[in-house]
């Protein structure tokens, strides 16, 4: 199994920046994609950004150019650098990783970290 620990959330003013980190432990050798989702009150959880094991990235449209996802495979860590934050970015952010182990697919979630952007 894989365990995920997130950090880096907090309160920031509009226009500010935050960096989220998520470190995986356990069966990390079989991790494939890593990503960040968010869920605002009363809304569904949505994909913010993802990065494949080969470094290919994918972003939600309204964060392109403001957010950057990266990963350090040696540290089993994925980052989300968030710049030019807007109040509508306020949400709980969740780290997600998937793995294929012994031909089975597994999906793991972090505990979530609150990001609040004040206007």
C-alpha cells in the first residue's frame, strides 16, 4: 500500500502564492501518476493538475499559467506551486496517486489540506 502526507495549505491573500507538498511512503516503487484535486464547499471534487511517471503534465483550464505541478521521484514527493491565487481557488486540496501492482490498479488519497484565499 501507499500512504500520503500533505502539507503546505493555509490562508493567503488574493494574488499570493502557496506551495503544496505530498510525500508518499510504503510501496512507492509502483506509483504511476500523481496529482492534485480540490473540493470546494457544496461542489464536487475536481482534478486540478496531474503528472505522469514520465513527467507529462495536465492542468484544469482555469489554473493553467498560474499553477505548476512537479514531482521528485527520489523523494517520492509531488508539489503544486500555486501563484496568483484567487478567492475561487479556495478549497480543500487532496493529493492523489495511482499504482499498478501485480496487475491490479490502486488509487490513494491524502487527508486533504485547506487552502483559503481572501479577497
